[in-house]
C-alpha cells in the first residue's frame, strides 16, 4: 500500500468517526449494507476509469453508457424474453464495442479523449432517450428473476453482492495493473507515450485496451444499476456518474496527467465518496449540495496531487544535489 493510500484510509476512518459521533446510525447494519452496495456499484466503473486516466486520457461517457446499456439490458430480459445470461453477455459485448470505438478514434484518428468521450456522452444519452421515446424502461409488473436478482441485488452474510463483485474485479485489476507486462506498459504510456513507443511498446494497442477495459466494467456496472433501480429513466439514469468515477480515481492517487495511480487507491476513493454522500444524508445537509461536495472533493484531490508531486520533485532534486556534492567532496 502506497503512502497516498494509507493517508486516504486514515481520512476515511476519521470522517467515519466524526459522522458516527454526530449520528450513531452511521454504523447500523442497514446503513452499512446500503453504503457497501453503493460502493460496489460505483467502484466497478471507477476502476475502469482508473485504467483510462492511467494513459493520460479520460472517459466522460460512462454515465450515458450506463443509461443506454441499462435500457438495452432491461428490454432484452423484460420485454423480449432473452435469457438473462445471454442478455448479460450481449450487454457487455455492446459496451466493449463502445470502448473499442473510443480507443480507435483516439489512437487511429488522433482525436482528443475529451472530445471523443464527450460526443459519446451526448450520443449514448440521445440514443437511449430516442429508443424509449422518453419513456421509462422497466421490467413487467410482478416479474421475478430469482437467480439474476440473487446475483446482482442479493446479499450474503449481510454484504451486498455488488460489493463482492467490485472486490473480485479490483483484485483482478490490481494484478493486471501492478503485476503484469501490460500494466507496466500502461504506466509507460501515461508517463511518456513517445518514449514508450520508441521503447517498443505498442502504445495504440495499450491505449485502446484501457478504453475497452473501462467500457467492459461500465457495462457490468450498468447491469447492476438496472437491477438495483428495477427501471431506467434514460433522461436521468446515470447522470454525472462520470464525475464519481473521475473523483474516485483522483482521490485514489491517479494523476490526470497519466502514469500514476493504484487500484487500492481508487477503491478507497470510491469508499470515501460514498461515505461523504452518506454524511450528507445522515447530517441533514440539503441533497442539493451533493454536487458541491463532489466538486470540492475533486478540487481538493487535484490540489493535493499537485502539492505532493512538487514536494516529491523538490525532495528528489535535493537528494540528487546532495549525492553530487558528496561525490565531488570524495574526489577532492
């Protein structure tokens, strides 16, 4: 665990202690279970966003993807009677194709990630609204899917399965990012794409793969969200969710410049964000301030990242200068 991760874990504990002292319901089993469920839901696509940010890119379309894929999944299962395992595979496949399109537009046509994914945000939301005619997509009245419901919104030992799913994907992502050649290539591309290319790294493939991973995890999150809400209103479902993902990644130590970050950090970032949302609810703060809290958190995270990097660079420069002085003194 990096120093940033340890600092974030301490902050989570401190914030939790403060909220508990103000409202003991914070540690009630119901509240902890509901908060864990939200951590799992948002943590899934926040991990994916971390892969994209690692390359120095950004994906602004995840909220709209969750809306469109949620509509597709609900209609396949509820309206057209597609078996839910097949519906899950189709939904993930469609989402993966979206990620592939993002990656190819960025790497082959040299478009800016901000522009590509902003267009995706608008296109996917518009398609979802047009497909449903602004109506809400939902399961038929009284419809029940026991296995699917157990898998997505069920709980074991009081812990939501969405939280277990996030932990499983977090472990896989940790090995991919921190213990694989692909992970080292991701860091290299984020640090200096041109240098990585000259070193033999297939930078276009690495960048495209990051967007595919992000889209695949977003697709899985879309299924969980659709089952959690039981209906999808395309005009509002998933609105601003990209902010949660970006905020969780930034709080977790991912630099928006690329080349820095950890999976443990982004998971802790997702935990802190949901803890702050819970704080707003339990302390009676108006819900209209939710986004103000989110914006403040992102700003604080970016400022802290800049200050940390400046301090680290100064420390490295001072150590290098000290080593040089010692070397010159030894020679003389």
